[in-house]
């Protein structure tokens, strides 16, 4: 696990974007399949991407997917795809044929099955599993990631690529990328900012598999933590 820490959320997002673009440019013949998370922290990154990095991004060699989605229409402010579309996708020269959103307005079980089939067909395989080149994750204050919350550990090992999950706090239905596909990804990057996340990060770095985020951090093939404005960690 590699950790990069920065004083502010903006510096963290910029550093992640710079590394992402360098990685893609280093392999000019390769197509990169990337799964994105929603939330406040990646929203800042999406805004910076459109405003500062669009001209430098090799858009034609990127395919966009989603880690998870709330079961709401894209026009709803809770929609992860809708948020990214407003902040970035509507402003950059990325062909819509390269964008594969989850339809949060569709019946959840059917949409999870449809999206599982889509990624299985589109992605290369690693040990028989569809393989993202990069999965961008966040982590909640409770250690949840990819809409896999504490108490839902069965979603870390289920055989289905995407499944229906439920937020235990507000009972909102979601569609989530499951553990096996996250662990199969070539790279997993956690983008985590804010001092409230210090304990979550400490658990990821030093604890056992006590949360979904910690489990992923300990078992994925290659893990990087981009941390911004997180308090110094003490043992």
C-alpha cells in the first residue's frame, strides 16, 4: 500500500489527476477502463478535471464506468452519474460511446444484472474476472466503500459483479460494485479527504479487516491512498 498525503483536498485531487494522466500517457496503445465513485471528494476532482486538465487528458483512450449508484434518476442531485455529468462530462470532449452509466431509475435488481453483463463483456479478464485498470474509491466515516457498509461483508465475496445494496442509515437503495471485482482491479486508488476520516485511514493502515474499506486496502492487488487534510496518524 502506497500513501500520498497533502495539506488540502484541492492539492490531493490535483496530484491524483496528474498521476492518472501520466499513467495513461505512459502506455499510448492501451485503452483504460476506469470505475469512478461519487461523493463530495471526487466532485472536487471532477470540477478540477474539467477546468484545469481537460486539454491534457487522452480522452479517446479512456472508458468510464461507475463503482456505485444511488437508485434515483440521473437528474436527481443524489445521482453519482448525474453529478459527474454536470461537473465534468458535459464540459469535456469525451464521446458518449465511452461512458457507461448505471441507470439508477431502472428496477434495481434488473439494472445490477444488466450492468454486471456489460462490464463482463467490455472488460479484459484477470483470473477469469472482469478487470478494471483502475477503481477509484472513497471511504465513509464508518469505513464503508462502494456502497458496501459495515454489516454487509457478504458483498465483499459474492460472485456477482454488481449487486443491490441498501444504505442502513437512510435505507436508500443503491447498486454497488462487489469485492471480488474491486480486488481484481489492476489498481485501486482511495481518495480520502477531511479530518473526520483520520480514524478510518488509521484502520486501513494499521488494523485488521475491520471495515469494508480496510478489507479492500489489505487485499487488493495494488492500493494507493491519496489523502488530503487528514490529521497526522499516531499509534
